[in-house]
């Protein structure tokens, strides 16, 4: 799946805010090695660089488009293209940080322990993932796509829905962690402009579905999805659209 950094960063402040709030709960003082797993265009990596300017910083992502934008940012980091579903640390890290990435990867029962094992003793594993996949923004993709002429076009499309409950993640992390902090936040995002939720979704969860279609089906599908979103998320008289967005946060300290 190809990513578009410009579309993703159209809502840079809203996308970076959870990373900033996750980082505030990481108690590492002087980490030597820090990795941003799923660094994207580097907006979360910039927070890590500002927090720990003396650390050896890595940005890891599977998207060449995102990594090109990250390299152009001027952030002092080593950028590495890798699929986190198969990636393993080749050295011990003091902090592994991941903002809005791991929801794209299945098998968290195996993934999270493997990542925890890449930490130094007392190191921190910090993760934020969306947990709003039962909201209209996501459900409408499938429901619109089940109609003609798109029925069957999305079979096998890789969607970002691999997020469990806080209790399940506590159980996964508990054998490897000396301390675990898990919480959820629902942001009532105030988005500006026309088709705001559509533009938000175009930068993330909508992308694999769009790329599964060819013209003219693609534009017809997008028109139908945009119209359905406008009903579920009406633009207010003031010109803004409210977009509630629940996110899950975890900070685990390695044994």
C-alpha cells in the first residue's frame, strides 16, 4: 500500500497530539538508543529527538514515501525501511515508541512480546493505537463497498482493525513487564473545512480500499462514501465538524 505524506499531515496537529501525550508518560531519563516504530513522515520522531537529543535515534517504517518525507525533515535519525510484522531488534533499545502503527499488524499476542524482548532491562515500550473501528467512519467503508458495483472488490484488503481491549493487552504484556500503564482517551476532534472526516480518512484507513479500485469505480465509490460520511458527521453551522476518536495508550517497563 502506497502512502501519501502530504495527505497524512493535513491534520498534523491532531495526529501528533496523541504521540506527545504518550511520550509524556515515558519515564526514561537518558536513553542511549530510541526507535520510532512506524515513524511515518517523522512527526513523532521529532518529539523523540527534542526529548532526548543525545540518544541514538532510529526511525523505522515500511513505506518508502513516508521515509523520504522523514529524511527530508532534517531530523537527526537513522531511517530504516522494514516491515514491523517481521522486524526484530538487532541491538537492545532503551525506548521503543510506536504511534498509530501497530493496528495494521495482526498477531499482537506474538508481536508485543517480541518487541518487549528488544528492550534493555528497565527500558520502555510505549504504544498508541486507534480503537474507533466500530465508528461510522470505518463501518461505512465496508457497508458502502458491499453495494453494487463494488461488491467483492475489497475481499482480502488489509484493514487496520487489529486492536484488542486494554485488559487483553495487560495480559499480553504482564509476563514481560515490571510495570504497565494502560489508558484510553476519546478526542472530540474539531476539524475545519468541507468533507473534513473524508479528508482525515483519506490519509489513513481509507487508503487500502481506494487502491483496490480502478477508475471509474474508484471515484464512484469515493462519492458514495463521502455522502454517507456527511450524514454521519454533519458540518456545523460554524463550519467545523466534530469527529470523536478513541485511542488506546500503553507504556510498559521491561523487567
